[in-house]
C-alpha cells in the first residue's frame, strides 16, 4: 500500500518510504546521465598529485565526489567545485587534516596513499558502516612502503596517517580479492613515491578488473609509465615508475553503471530507452550492461544520440558471472526477479563488503516482495514468481535503491525506503526518475 506522500520526508522533501513509480506502458525515453563516480574521483586524485592545475570537466556532483574534493582540499589542494567543470590546483600537503570517507570506498582507499605524501597528520573516519568495509590490506601495504599509520591494530577506520613528506615506495604484496580498489589506490599515488611502486596480488582472483584497467589508462593519460604484464587475464602485478604526473583536462563520461535502472525501464516495459553520449570505447564496468541486457532478450543498439535498449515481450533470466562488474549486481538481480525464466548470478562474494552485504540485502528485500530467491556464498539464484508490493529497504546503499525502483516499475505498491541514499553517486535521482517514469504510468 502507498504511504501518504506528505510524511515522513527525507531531508530533500521526498517522502520516506517513497512510492516507486509504476510503468504500465512501454516507455519511449531519452535520458542524459550525470558523470561517472569512478572517473571523477580518479581524475580528482590525479589532478591533486599533478604538476600543475587542471580541470575535471562535467564532474559528477554527488556525495562520493564532494567527499573526495573535500578530502583533497583538506590535505592542501585547491578544488573549485563552483561550476560544472571543477578546477583543481595542486598544493602542498602540509597541514593536519581530517578526512570524512562517508561510505565512499574510493575515498577510504584512494586518499591514504596520497596522505602518505603529506608532512602532517591526516585522520580518517566515515559512516558507521564504513568502519567494517575492508581497508587493512592498503594500510599494511603502506606500512610496507615506509609509511607510519596508527589504527589501534584494527586494520579499519578510524586510522591516522602520519606523513613524513615522502614515501620510499618499492615492492608490495597485497591480497586484493576483497576489492580492486586496494590496487587502484596504490597505483594512483605510486608515481609520486621515490621508487615508484611494484604491486603484486596474492590471493583469490581480484574482482572488478575493469576498474584497475581504468586506473592504468588514466595514469597513462597523465604521462605515468605503468607496466601491467598480465593485463586482461589473471592479472596480478602492476608496476608504476616514479616520475611526474602531467596535468590533464578531463571530460567525464556519463556513469554507465548508473544507467542500469534507466535501461531496465526499457527491459521491464518492453519499451525503448536511449542513454545519451554512451561512449563507443570506455573502461567503465557499466559498459557490460550492453551484453547482459542483450542476453536477457533486449535489443541493444548504438545510435547517433547514444545507446538504445529496447525491451522484449518477456524478459529472459540469465546465468552470468558478475565478478568483473559486481556493482551491476543489484540492478541485474532486480531484473532477474521479474524475468520469465530462472537466473543465476555468480562470482560476487566480494559485494558482501560493498555499501552493505548486497547478497544478503537483495535476498531479503527481493524475497520480501515475493521473489523466489536463494542466497549462495558467492551469488544468488532467482526463479520466476509473482511479486507483490511492500517496503524495499536500502541499507544506505544507492544500488539497493536502484534495485527497488526497478522492481517498483514492474510491480504495484513497491515503496523504497531512503531513496535519498541514491545521492551517493547521483544528484536528484528521485526527481529525474519521477519526471521520466510518471508520464508512462500511474504511481504504484
Ligand atoms: O575503483 C572504483 O571506482 C570501483 C571499483 C569497484 O570496487 P570493488 O573492487 O570493491 O568491487 C566498484 O565496485 C566500485 O563501485 C568502484
Ligand atoms: C561498491 C560501490 O561503491 P564504493 O566506491 O563505495 O566501493 C558501488 O558504487 O557500487
């Protein structure tokens, strides 16, 4: 049943829980999406470490990226976020600072290796749940490279990095099976270490490899020499040579992972959605949506304006390994819950350490709406079922909210709790979603 729309409200005047708009007819939509979180936060870090000022054009303005801008500013850079194009002027990292990581993995993992170059004391903390997201491997690696860190033996937030103005660098062995961000973090700052950095992975396969490819590609754009001898398969070693980081004016691509709920509207309604400016070549993990949606029966075409997805009469389930693209799992699971044949999502044990334990959360919330879902140690299986309305909890996870609105588009009476959590990577998601979806159907 729908909540009254007036109360209670989130801070932005949006009701909580939020009645998800229901789509009753095939949609025909074109949407322009905000910039990529992963590209924006890498561009900001590299700009702060570069030899001169640069611009992050079309930067994503969201919680994760403003936290990154604030962190780099606290260290001593100047980040002007007043316009659409953010201007970064590197500065001396010479003052005591406090870094709020919020729930942003990129801030908690990418900033400590930068803070290690400071001459001051840099204290890190974040949201309560952030204290349980893994970071110990990065702290141990930095210690191995000569950095002093105080973490009370926790290997987790809160911790303090005591910079001495330079980092020796060298070879370090990391188990990055919990997160590719451990590797990206060390590579991003590595060129500024005296001996560069030679990062070796030892452990189960590293997830989210496209994100490491993104890091390597951006470092090379900045003139940094990176060797990744095993790139593409079984990657386990990355070598960054010491040297300057050239300033580059970036133009940030739209966030393709955040395209998932919008493309899902085409998939569930049998209609058509165009996401503007979809890059023909990209390192973004979200590009895998093209193949995933095609395998679920959608038609996927590059068109002049961007990427067009047209949904089938009946959406098919999918058996897919999402190890490389775990951030797509919540949206894909939501689609599988309303598909007409069984699905199996595999290879994603690591997403239990994302913003929440996403496998447990998806099993609980999709199951709560009547989905036939089984949780496995490293994935989910889903079988066709008749879903019903109810409250879909998000656990402060933006991508759980995306899963909720996808199911809500297909099922009457779904209400998404804390829709405002989408602000982690998407400004005014609820407003855009309502403007697009409501004309195509009544509220659930
Ligand atoms: O480096 C990045 O920008 C990211 C890497 C991935 O993290 P994991 O390797 O922890 O999955 C991804 O899921 C996350 O959304 C963003
Ligand atoms: C895992 C994610 O984020 P983070 O960068 O906080 O790890 C995500 O956005 O799906």
